[in-house]
């Protein structure tokens, strides 16, 4: 079962959907996810 997510900006919902659909939309959620895991990759690498 896929869990949904909600992306907030300044107390306003800007995106809503599953993890996969939010990444595919290349919006705010995808940018936040990318930044978070890019930083983690630098720490590991």
C-alpha cells in the first residue's frame, strides 16, 4: 500500500499525492527530496 504525502509552503498545501506521483511531478516535493538525499550522498561519499 502506497502512502500519500502533502507538501506545504507558507502554511498552504502546494502538492498532494503518493511519493511516486509527487516525484514524477517534479515540483516542490521532488526538489525537497532531491536536496535531502543529495546531502546524504555527499556525507556517505
